[in-house]
C-alpha cells in the first residue's frame, strides 16, 4: 500500500478551542408534513473522526445539508466551527470539504482540470498533497471525467477534499465505488487528516469502516439520536461475549451468578456478560479450569443492530 503522509495542519485549526466543531441540539427539519429530522442532537469534538450512522431515510444526509447551509433548519440550534450555517454558509464552506455519496462532476473536464476547478472554488490549495493522493489512489488525472468509472469519480472528489487546507471534512458515504484496496487507503487518509488536526464527520453504512477509523459515533433512527459517545465507552456499556471449554463438572462448581449456560454441540460454552460482572466471571472460569478462553467486547455492529433489530441491514 502506498505510504500516506500526514497532511500539513491548517493554521486555523486548534483542537483546544472552546466549543465543538459541530454542535447540534434539537434539530428539526420538515418538508411539509414529513419530519426528516426530528429533534436530533450531534456533538463532534474538534480533531476527532466521528461516525454518523443510520440506514437510508434515517436523516443523515438531510442533517449534513443543514450543516452546510443547503437546507434551513425548521427548529433547533446548529453551529459548525462556531458559526450558524443559516447565516454564515459561505464562511463554513470555505473551511469545509464535502464529499457526497454520489459525486457529480463536470463531464467534459479531465480529472486534473476538475481538481483545478474545485481548488478555485475553495480559494486554497495544497498541490503537493494532491500529488501524493493521486499516486496513492492510482488515479489518471489526464482522462476526461465522462470516461471515469463511479469509483474514479469518487477518487477525484476524495482527493480534492483530503488535500484541501481546511478545518472540517464532511464525508457522506464517501467510499462508495472504491475497491477493498482503495478503501484501506481511504481509511489511512482519514486517520492522517485527523492526526493533522482536522475534524472529520463520516456518514457511512460500512460498519467496519467506521469501526476502524472513528473515535466516536452517533447512531440515529427516524431523525433522532438514539446513541452517541466514544466507541470505547459505548462498548463498555454493552455485554461482552466469553467463549471457552470447561472440564466435566465445572459448571456446578462455579459460583451462583457466574455459572455459564451448558456447552453447545461443539463443546464450546458461549455466554454474554455485562461489563460490571466481567472480571468476576473471568476469574471464576479460570479457577474452574476453562480452556481456550476468549473475551470479545461488543462490536459496532452489536451497538447498531441493537436499535435496528428486525429491519433490513
């Protein structure tokens, strides 16, 4: 995999500055009788990669358009980089790079000309970083956009955003169309952006992607926030899964409250254990002679599906 150097930290970024990069409280956005967003809360700290999760129709893209000033909120409080997008959309967009899930570019321009045009619109540019990313994503910038695949059009938008000397990246399903190798490069670039002090809001349906790159996550459902926090803290609040093999008779010797269910057909005992009971349960299993003991914390998928059980994944 090509080496992904860290981007130069933009002078305007200060992760210690008061207030979050994104502060949303009680956001409501209606379209007639439809409540696309219905009391949503979202707090993104400066310098973090924050996952924004929910299925199609949950309100993610609508929220993002409110953040960028494309839609006016119906109610609630919204601040992006300390500014109100209803009044300062142009100032926000100068400091923000945005990549939608379905990129529309000028079809007659080449990839290089498109990067030129996007840089002019933003007013600032880092040509060295662009060249690094063109090489990393293996993009031929001399080809016209109309000859690009969906994945290559996505690469152009990602290169423009990731190379931009800006404070905030808002990425809405950004890796759509990328192959697994390019997805790995994208993840490395996102982490490099955060290491350079940028803030990243990553809306994605790829739970593995969010799990690998994000520091915190907000899960939304029907336009409302249902769970939010750092991945470490959210996992800590959920049950862990313990698997092991126990010798004959060990179940009966375990203290009440730590006794696992009987082993399944392959002789492996599997049990779900709350965080508060994890230490006591592991100690009891070890004392009982457990073999092949593993303890797996709750995954991001566990956290997500907790709110969407019975719905299509």
